[in-house]
C-alpha cells in the first residue's frame, strides 16, 4: 500500500518464504519499484533494518501478527525505537472473542508438541490442516498459512493492555478501533 503512495522505499518483513514470494509477485504485478521484502521476524526488526542501512522508518504497518510473538511488549518497543521522530504506526491484532476459543485449543496443542516454530507449523498442519484449509481463502502457501496458525502461541492482548503499554512507551493515539477515549 505504501509503495503506491510514492514512498522512497517500502520494506516488508515476513517469517515465511511463501509470504515473501506473494508480496514480491504483487509488487511486480503492480509495478512497484520501491519495495523490498525480507525474510525475518519482528523480534529482529532493528537488525533487519540495519542490514539495509536503515536506523529509522517513517511508518510501521503491522496487521494481525503482534499476538504471535513471544513478547509483544518487546516488539511494540522495537516499533517505537525504529520510528523516526514524527513517524506513525498502524497495528491490529486478533481480538480474543472471534472464533478464538476452539482455535486457541488447537494452537496450544501444536505449541506443546513442537519445540520450534517450524515443527509446530508442521504438527498443526498435520493434525488440523484438513479442517483449517477451508479458511485459507487467499490460498496462502502451506508454510505461511500453518506458521500463522501454529508456529507461535497466540497471546491474548486486550485493548486496555495494549493501550497502557503503548502509552508507557510514548506512543500517542490518534484513533483506535474499538474507539479509544484518548
């Protein structure tokens, strides 16, 4: 999205090769020349940016994955540190009441049985893939689809927890959904 708005450089980070491949294919399809996609994890964002010769960025766009990391507060702190003065971010995550109960049980089983993200994704795909594939509306590659579901434990993050941590770090809220009275 940002590449289409005339940014000098848009960097995408994804933990799966299929996610990187899909992003690259979309960038080529829409003829975005100012994009780069890096295989990596949010916990390593500062190092990944440094490898690209960057210390700060103007915008961090994070949709639907901060609840996957082992320490979401640490990652939120990384986002704050990499933002240039005056920069902004958009963050969303899984709201715990949406199909979360039955899914969280499957996620916990895969997490308990596997010792690495790769093992957990394979275990989850093997045990529950027959059922979960019906939700793979975008036909994501198996490594990315199952990594999203099973590689990392889903953390329940309430709006209040998120707001308190973001304010503690120094973030200023412009708006929120659900609307936050800040």
